[in-house]
C-alpha cells in the first residue's frame, strides 16, 4: 500500500476494491459530510474508462498544481484549500441518490479532524504522514515518520498514460538499502530534501524492513516440573527472522495438511492418514531448539516432522498419493516417511519409543554430543514398552528426550477416561519431567532447549509433556465430533491457535505487518498447490521397483512373488 504524490497528475493510494475521484474540474462530484467523519461518494462515468480503472484496482485523488505548492509551504492554507474542494460537493447531495449518468461506489472514511496548528511544519515526510492519517486511518498501519522515501521523475510515468484517460502512476521499485557510513535516517532526509526541490518530483512512501522491530522479549507460560530444582525460563527472546521462519513453517504444515484432507476426500489419497493441524507449534518449536544432526523419531502422525526435518511439501504429498516422486518413492505412505536423522513415522503404537532409546544409546556409544528426540502420544503412554525404555535410559543415562504429545484424546477416548494419572511428565518416576504449553511455539522451543542441554550435560534422559490439540479427528476415518463438541474445537481455534498467537505477537510488537503475513500466506498456498499438482500427475512406481530397497547395501537378490511364475528382484 503506497501514498503517492505526483505533480500534475494524482495522489494515488492502493486499495483492494475502492476507487476515489475528486477533482477541481469535476463538477458532478458529490459527497456527504458528517462531523467527525467524511463520507465520500465515489463516482465513475458509465463508460469503458471507469470500468478499466476499476479492473486495474488503482484509486486516485486529483490535486491541482497550486495545492501542491501550498502542500510544500503552508499546512494551514493547504487544508483550507482542500476543504474548499470537498465542501461544495458535500452540500445537497445524498449518498442514496447519486447524480444521473454516474455509477456510484461508496466508501466511508473516518477522518480525524486535527487542529492544523498542532501539526509540525516540514520536513515534508511528517506532513505526508499526517496527510495519510487525514485521508484514511487504514494507512496508519503502513505510514509513519520513520519510513523510507524515494523520489523519481514524473515525466516517465506521465508519458505512458493514454491521452484520453487518466491512469494512476505505477509505483517505482523499492529503493536499495543504504550503503554509506551515515545513518539511514540522515541519508533519507538528505536525499528527500534534494529530490523534492526538483519540479515534477514524485514522492512514494512505503513500508521498509528498517521500520520493524528486530527483536522482542515475550512472557511465556511457566512449565510444571518434576524432580527439577528449576525449569525452563518464563521469558523468551524472538528475532524478526526467527518469527517469520516459525510462522512459515507452521503455516506450511497447516496448508499441507488441509490439502491432504482435500485429496483424501477426493479419494486420491487412500489408506491411513493422520493429520497434524493444530499441533504445528510442537514440530516447529522442537526443530528450532535442536541441531540438524540430532535425531528424531515419532509415531504415525508424522507429516509435520517430515517437513521440519527437511523433506519438501512436494515429496510429502507425492508419498501420500503413492507416486514415484514421493520421499519413500511411493511405497511408504502416510506413516512411513524418512529423512537424514529422521527415523520416520511408525504405525505400531508406542513401538518407536524403544527404537528412540536405541538411537540415544548409539549417540552415547559414539560420544558425538548428539541427542535423540523420541515422540509418542497420550494414547501410547500406558504401553509397557515405554516404561522398559524409561528404565534402560535412566540406568545408562542415555541422551534421550521422551516427548508425550498430549492432544487430549487417544483415538476417541479422552485422557481422563484412559489414564488414572494424566500427569504424563511424571511417569518416568526417577526421570525428571516438565509439562509445557504445546500451543505456544516459543514455550516449546525454550523447554526443548532446556531438555537438550540437560541431556548433553550427561544427566541422562528427561520427559516432556506437550499439552496440545488436534483439529482433525484421530485419522481421516474419524469425524472427530462424536466424542467432543464442535464448540470445543472452535474455542481452541479462537483462543489457542499457535499460528494466530505468533502472528498477533509479531504484529503487536511491530515485528511484522499484516500485509507481510498475507503475502507469505499467498506464497505458501501457491507452493502447496504446485505440490498437489505434482502429487496427482507424477507416475506411480513401476512393478519392477516393488521389492527394491529391502536391504541397505546387499547385492541384487530374487524375491519370491505371489505365484511360482512371479520373479522379482530387489535392488538396494
């Protein structure tokens, strides 16, 4: 969104749907004024001209040359002249009865009526900022006194316009970052004053990365601890780059899972499919706290961790549809995806926990300062093999973080009905434990850092319980509303959604703008759509590849088929 002042042409403000035309020589302009609001009647002629302008989405507000001169010299006089343009059209014309021959579009602008004497004099940047506030409050989000200003000549823009039709000027490309030793503000002011003295200059104001807060500290929920003198910190630092990365990761997982839901309902994805939407903060927070060389193993709800461990959306969706380009070449499906240092989803409830303890044993044996994150759900928390793994890990002080993703339901059974004790972080008995808000990516990140430091220090294993929530049912065959209400799901979406929480934090502390998140959402949607196109057009693996990769490095061997005449070969 830009506020553009162009001599001899127009003042242009980009919007999505509205088009404003108010000109000194436009006798039929009409609007109705009410204090403290201004109602502008947007008028367009019934011709191809206004229709073309409407399609181009570029509203404009025309100002004559003498007003531009007053704009630079005298604030109070400029406002008086501006009022003279608007006021005559405000008398005697109602919004409900537009003049004949005109096509009305309406917009209500809540304009602050400020005392001009209270407005600071030039530099022009302050005046531009105040002008934007007068015209529309929606610009306040994007224009303030610290923005970059670039200037270009108006001759090029004016020369490209048709003779019989006024078009708004196209904004110039964003200015390059300053490279001189002086501060950005000093260089900005110097360049601006120099350029504004030129006749026919255009001033463009747009939001710059320099306007955003680069780092902020947030309060996070205190973790409950077991057999620990102190727990993770209650304050977390977040940089702008980290926040945008966490948002992109969680939003990508969310969009990917919603696309998988759509493909499953179209019967393009078949078989088991357990979606991860709602629990994105767990995967993003854990990955942010460990090293790429650390190890991770999880259960069958594995799509989110497959992505955070480095597998592309295209490979994940292609694996779900059983295509050759999938991460497991189309032969693994939803529950069996793998990547370096990621030992996949596992379809047997709780079976990944002893495997995770074994990976941690390898880390200790090799003394490589690596850890293993072993994840399971609350539905697997009562499995006997978990307690056997706990015991061995505690005896041998294995560098293993056992993480229970407690989403409240094991399949369709609530934790209160399935477990006599729902304090899963205390289940390790002599193993320390922490209970964490699993809907807050910062809380998960800080808790995982704390647990990883505990393991790397040689103190043995630790248990984490992440209190989270899944929006879908247990799997795609579960509607998810027979054992819980729709109101319960909606309440979590409204009050605890991890993506919304991070977005609001960053906007409220000026670490990012709403427009920036919208652009990122559009990029993610496009990426997921392209991945879905690949996942539905890529060929299925050939029959000859059915038995390949049964072994890691064995020479080719014959595999018995379904009948005596079936001869298949396995190639590692």
